[in-house]
C-alpha cells in the first residue's frame, strides 16, 4: 500500500491551483458570453502580432501589450505582499489571478472599449478575443511568479526595461496606457500616432 502520510500536506497546495484554473475557465466563459470572438475574425492563426496599432492587435494569441500584462502581475505581487504575511503565497496568487480576470472582463466591456477608442491612439480597438485575453491573463500570472522569483530590485529593472522598451518600440506602455485612459493628453496621442 502506498504511503499517503504526505497527502494532507499536498491538498492545501492543490486548492489554490484548482482555484486559479477555475478562474481561468470562468474568464473564458464570461468573455464568450459577452459575445467576444474566440479568435480573429480574419480566420488566420497568428501566435504573435507585432503591430500594436494594426487590426490584428488583441485578436490573436499575443501582441506587444502582453508586456503590460506581465507588469500587471508584478504590481499585483507587490501590491498584495502584505497578504503573504498572513496566508500562503499561492492563495495570494489566486487572488491576483482573480483581480486580473476581473480586469480582462472590464477591459472588454463597451465602456472601456469606447474609452480606448475615444481617448487613446487605439482608434480601431474592438476589444480582445477570448484567447488573447486568456494569454494576457496568463502573462499576469507569470508576472506575479517572476516578481516572487526576482525580488524588488529585479522587479524594478523589469519594469524599467519593459516600459522604456515598449515606449520606444510601439510608442505605448502600461504607464502611458493608464494615463491616456484616465487623463487623456493630446500631445501623447499625437506622438503615439506618429504626428
């Protein structure tokens, strides 16, 4: 008969993993029920789209904004750090996964889609496909795990590298995205569109 003395110790670790997987499945169901497409209407299957301002952005598996979602996870790790003193870090990861899933749902509502179109350079933005949202959500989970692994200094370095790199590459990043959503600045929009 196999030794099962360690089974109870493993069960608590499995519960947050099951919760995280469940959150991902709920995210898929909610987005699909909101009328989001599974994949790009064009019918082509690109795992990566590098044109952040083109019609395929947010319609395939990954795009340049995946780096912003990695930073979501980094911020969630540090923002929820106080909880890790009270509960196991995997439960905190589940909370972070739930928060990010909530953002993915909110991001694909008409309110936020219209806000992006009206106040940012994303004039043709129609929201994310279900699988793009899932990839973004997974990137945030990965960002949380990355921050846990590399610590505070490493997280600051990753933040600076990704923010500066994306600003130079696509003229957008997490910081600019937040600024333009909350307090649109015409000069930034002009710069982002190459004007």
